C-alpha cells in the first residue's frame, strides 16, 4: 500500500512539473510567433522537438502509473532521464531564441529557467520516492 502511495505521489509531482513545462513551451511558441518569419521558421523545429520530448515524458509517466508495484520505479527513473534530456533540448532552443529574437530570447530564457528550477527543486522529493 505504501508503494502505491509513493507511486501516486511521484506521479503527481512529476505531472505538475510537466504541466508547467507545457505552459513554458506555449509561451516560447508565442514568442517565436511574434518574431519575424525567418526567425520563426528557424525556431519552429526546436519548439516541436520540445513538444515531442514533453509528450515522451508524459508517456513514461503513464507507463510508470500502469506498471506493477515493483516495476514503476524503473519506468519512473526512465522518465527522469527523458526530462533531463528535455531540459537540455529546452536550453538549446532558448539559446536559439535568445540569439535570434532579442527580447523574445529573454522571455525564452526565463521560461527555461523557470522549468528547470521547478524540475530540480522537486527532484530530491521524487528521488526519495524512487529510493524507498
């Protein structure tokens, strides 16, 4: 029963962080849309890559939720890795936005920092759930 509670708590924490990431990606899209067409076209593939990685992380979380009592931690650990890679992708896209779009870049960097701060802030709590 405790493992079920840990699993649910982990999912809630990770889901909350990924929901906030979606908001940051949406804001990045708005900033790219406000940029000139050439800049927007250059940034769109990176934003789409972010959306794809966020979707992959959500699938991993769903897999962890569906996994048996002993297997969910392994799947959740994979989700943590996907999100770490997603953070790297977000950093690259935010850097591209900053170099290409001036003020929009500052907003992109702020969004990236907000997501990474949120994800890392809760990482210790999620790791304790995985280590139980």
